[in-house]
C-alpha cells in the first residue's frame, strides 16, 4: 500500500479501488492482526457524518475480496470474525 499515492497493489499490480475501498484496505492494513468490530470500521472509515448500515462493511469487504482474487491473491487476507467483524491476517 502506497499511502502517498493512494494506491494498493498485489504482486506489484495496482488494484482498481474506489476511494472508499482504498480507505478500507488502508485501515485494515494499519490494524493488521487486530479484530475489528463493524462499528469501529464504520466510524473510522465512513466517519460520523454519513449514515450507513453495518452491512455496508460486509458489502465493501466482498468488493475488496473480489478485486484481490482478480489480481491474483489466492489466500484471502481478510478473515471474517463471526458476530464481531473482520481481521486482516497480514499485509498484502
């Protein structure tokens, strides 16, 4: 992840991420290894000014996983924590 250029890459190939997808993957990377509750993800990535449902996180994680697979990342680094949220297993 290149925080200056706002680019996330897999195997040196840039992912075509929306601004919110980039914010989400950057947040996961900064907090790799930590269990992250959906409410915290919403607060830190979407902020308090927007009204969004917790399922929004699930939808965006689905989008990210799809793009990561398309880019050739075979092992999903985003682990679902049932009833809690998500955890990034390691940096991409």
